[in-house]
C-alpha cells in the first residue's frame, strides 16, 4: 500500500478547525506547535510566563490579542540549571500553585525518551506544553543548527501536538547575519524548525529599538510587529507584566496607551466621521494608527460607536 492509499483524505473527510480553535491567543499562540525564538536574555521565558498567566487566569487579552481559551494546567519542560526556581518566582502569586507542572528535560539519546514524554502528556492532557529550551533538550553530540537534528526534534514533538496538546517551543536565534534576518528563519535550525511549526514568534531586544514581537503564523489575520515592554509586578515580585507600546498614540500629547485606546479611537471616529460605513472598514483604516490588529478593533469598536443616519454616533 502507498502513502496516498493508506492516509489520503478527501476534503469532506477533513474536520474543519475554526479560527477560534486554531489559536490559544489570537494571531500569536497557536493550538499546534509555536516556536518562540530570541537572543539570550531577550525575555523568552518571561514572555512564555506572561502568556501562561493570561491563559490560566482567563484574561480577555494579552498584548491586545484576544485570549481565546482558559487553561487549567500548563506543563513546562525545563533544561537550564536553576530554571524551576526562576519560573516559580515569575509565576508566584499570579496563578494557582497546582496549575503548573515542571519537569527537567535531558535527552539521553534513548529512542524511547520522547515517546515516553508524549505518553505522559497525553495521559495528563495539559492545555499547553512549554519546552524551554530546545538547545538544552538535545541528545549528547547533537547540534540544533543541523537540519537533521532540527527535523528529529520536530518529529519528536509532533505526536504531542497531534494529540491535541498545544506546544510552545522556546529556542535561540543564531549569531551573525546568515540566518535570523527574517522571522521565518529566526530560530537556530531555521527553516527546519519553522517548517515544523504552525507559528513562529521572534522576540527581539535592542538598545535602539527596544523589545519587539514579530510573527509569521498560518491562518493569522495579520503578521504582528509590536513594540512591547516588560516589567516586574512590584519591588518584591518577579511576575512579568507585559505591555504593548503604541508609538503613534504616544506621540500625541496627553494621550496614553491601552486600556484607553478603545475610547480614544471612538472619539477619533466621531470627530473625523470617516467615509467607511462598516466596523470592518474602520478596523482596517485605523489599525496602524492605534497599533491594534483589525480583528481586535472589530471586537471592541461596536461597543462604542454605531452607524446612524449616514454617519457615526456614540453607541
């Protein structure tokens, strides 16, 4: 039997997956394999923790993107020395203690190692599995820059994803300009890692441009390119607070960023009375100026403005 005869499907045999089921966080974190890449110390683990907090607490949005599912349990596979204690501090007091499971990952090169992890996860059925990070999870002698190694790792994670458990894979970007110039090739292992992922997030941090989130994601309404910041929740807390910086709003004197952007945008629509006659039209017109995805604007703006008498009025 050939692969087509054994596994081929007609379209009517394939289950539809609505947009809301394709993402945990809209246009950011997929329900399949998402790769989060960044330079050392760029804040990758802080970013994973921030998304985890939003998901476990059932928050309405994260960095302006809608949180589409509330999770009861996240499993972190950690490789760095001291990582469990650091993660504890970043989640302490922000989520229930029993909502997160942590275990050490160190592939001994045994062919049964990753199938065993997959079996455990399938039994536990967490809402998300975070592998932080892929380089520390390699078998002895492996190099993630090798396409063979990268492909093996993605094949190891695929059964977890196929079992309905979303995977967030944390990794590094390479040094130098050869790779990493585009989001799709950002992870070390580049195309092999990106090809095995439904979504790629690049977290960049520089003195000149600050922190930015850039994405390349299947089925996203748009690729994101966001300027963001992170700070601890308090003097005695390492819980990360992530914020989206809307540069165009900040240029206006006296105007602050979210959560006021909805009101500011509504005021702008009422003042300008744009020719667009639909919320969708407004969403595309103002998306860049408010630093929000059109899908986010479409969800929020109807609460504040309505079309009336050939113009726009307060809802």
